C-alpha cells in the first residue's frame, strides 16, 4: 500500500490524539495520508460505528478498511492504539492479508443500500408494535407481531442481533441471520439462512415500519409495502495481521474468562 485515508470519530479528544499518532506512524513508515480520491486503504479511528462509516465508503470504492479502537472494546475496530506502529509497518510492506466479508443489499421502492452489519425493519411509534409478513425466496415463513426484525451478516451477528437473542456466528461462515426483536410469541426463535436466501418483509397493518441500515435510517415502508434483503455481490475487505482470531475476539469483546 502507498496511500491511506483516515476516518476519525468526531468529538472525543482521545480519537484526535490517536489519529495524530496514527498519521505520524503511517508517514514514518513511508505511507502517504490523503484526504480525497480513492486511497489504497481506509483506516477508521474510533469505535465500530466509525468502522461502519468507513466501510460504507470502502465498499463503493472497492478498497479495504481497518479499524483502530478508541475507548471501549471494539469488534470491527480490531486494532488497539498500541498496535499502530506494527500496523503501519505491515501496510507499508504489504505484509498483511485481506478478509472478505459478505454484505447485505436491501431494496424498497426506489431505494437500495448496503449493510456490513445488519438491516433492521422496526416500528416507528414506540408504543405500537408492527405486523410483518416474512417470506424466504417468496415462500411464506411467518407473520411476526414484533418491535422489529434484524437481518444480519455473520460479521454483524455480535451487534443488534445478539442483543435481541441471536446467535454469535463466526464471520467465516456464509449465512444470513434472521432475528425477531421482542416478538409477541413464545415460540419465535432466530433463523439461520443459506447465503442465497432472499428475505422479503411486507407490512400488514395500518402503520408504517422503518428500515435502518447499519444503524442509520434509510426509509419507511408504508402499510402494504415490501422490502427485500439478500446477499450482495459486493463484499467488504478488512486488513488482517492474523493477530485476533475469532475465539479471542469474542472473548475480549464480551469479557469472557478462559480457564
């Protein structure tokens, strides 16, 4: 690699300090920091939200991304500030690998977007649940009375899907995870789907639902309207130094103990 673009979390002083340290380390390693165009890599400095913001740009430009964690433990922000010098040296020497991860594509009416972590269809009015008919490859699955439904990638399985009771999935597994949020049923459980599945949602009551993509509002689906989610042909690539394998990353993120 020769050029790097930094994407920094706004606000926290520590993020600014770490960004300055990173810029210095990358420059010392012989890399060039750019502020426009298409770099060889996006480096996100912040938390997972910052990585998602950088990743959205990286998908459009078909370049890799990596994250330097600031503050609390990050899952997508894989590297700590203490690893910046090693990361800079590896990028400059091209001594890294790239891990490709699947991306979801959601479409509704005339809107299309891409999600690294998840697509969520949820209620708009906090006091009123939504009724959503879900089909897989145009075959009916169930109608959910729920606060929302999360469709996650394996990489995003440790985000909103997990908090709603979904499984933790190794990012190397190719799958789509469907997780209801606070469903009004005693038998509703998460569903793990094959990667070629297309999930469609139809709002079946007289109130709209909102679609969020990686935590950002995309659009609303009106009663009778439909949204579709499938695995995209696009992917997102993360720079890896092979230092944080899946079990270790999960253990560190959730503070699990190992005997």
